[in-house]
């Protein structure tokens, strides 16, 4: 009898632990997907109005959306819904017809997910960049497909219409996701994708300053060659690397030009040459963009402040 009671008690305890872990996981997913806000916005979808916030520091069309897409993906929404933005839509898997079409933008290699298109644009247009460059995924919206889009109904159109271009100019780099989950939570900052070996492979030989550098002149090209050589030797990986996912961000032209074109060429070549997979190399770049564009290794602005500065939701 006692043995049977113990078995029942153990089974109950096991079930409670399992339910607790499952509940914790579901809460985390709900936070990551902003499920409650999505349902609320869906219910009031006919009442949602997305205001435009015109920048005082850019002229009409002095901004571009850069995107990687599969040839079969539908990206007409960019032109139809955001006509005031220039478009640079790169096909990563071109058919023979697309390859032969000189007007179709193509990446030199289909690897690294969106990073190949992002870097190709910067390399090819380095001398003729608009004031604001927004890097987006090809899907417009959707609870499962575009869960990482930090706007009502996970809609990239809403995000772009609300984007505060003057803040992009002031800040240089803006992550389009304010939600810390995933990427910014304390447990996420010991980044398993960005290893010390990867850090050195990506940044060695570029104008990225070492961790202990206190001068921004290293990025602006003001340091003598001898100092640069010394700093390259002392380049070391920070203990923590963190930024909100998922490789959608905006940068200013001035921030891009803080690096020479050769840096972007080297980053792209690493993506091409690494033996890491398409997904793995793309994920690594996802957690390095903020560093590439001049932010500290852990770049996690307060969520409330981020929504105010990036989207005007104050």
C-alpha cells in the first residue's frame, strides 16, 4: 500500500514539474511572439492606423530597403505599400532567366541567409548610399513567419511607416526589434554562435577596434598603420555578446562609411569561405551587425525607450 502511494505521489510530482516547465516554456514563447498584443491587434485590426513620421534630415526617396529573397517569393508589397522607399531586392536563387537579366539584382553566392544581400548592397553602393538604409526580410507579416517583426500584427509595412528616421541618423544603427526575447535576455548573452574563433575569423584584418580600445578614431581611419597593426594583434572577443534578434535593422549612411569598403568585402568573403552552413553563418552575422555598425558588444536598449525612439510609441 505504501509502495503504491509513493508511486502515485512521484507520478503527481513528475506531472507538476512537467506542467511547470511546459508553462514556463509557453510563457517564454508568448513573450517572444508577443502573442497577447498580436491577438489584441488582430481583434482591432480594422481600427489600426499607422501614422507616418517624416524625417527632418532626409529628402524624399533618400532611403532604401535592402532585402534578400527567393525568386518565387512575393515582395510586391514593398513597392505597393512603401512607394517612398527605394528598393534593392536581391534574388539569392536566380533561375537562368533571372541570371541573364541585367536588371535583376543577384547575390554572388547563396549563403549566409540575408547577410549576402546586405553586404553585397553595401559593397556595390558604397560610394552612392542614400541617407538611410533599412535591411528587411522578404516576408511582410504573419504570426508564425514574421513573429520577429516588432510592430502591430508583425507587419513590416507598419514598422517602416513608423520608423523614426531622424533617430536612425542620430544613433547610426537601430535594431528594428525592441523586444529583448530572444537575444538580449541575460541567459542569451553568452552567445553560443559567436565563438572566439569565429570572432577572430570575422574581424581580424578589419578596422574593428580591440575590446580595450577607448578611442573611436580607430574606426574613422585616423590611426597610423603601426597602431592599426598593433591593435589587430590585441583584438580579443568580449565576454558577452547580445542584441535582439533577428537581422532586421536600419543604419545611416554616415555610420556605414565609418568603415572602409574593404571591411564589408572581408565580411562577405568570410561568409562565402567559412565551412559553416548557410543557416549557421547567417545566424553568426545576425549577432554581429550591431558591432559591425559601431555599437558595444551587448546592445540592448531599454524596451520602453526603444519603442519611443525607434517607432515614436512614447
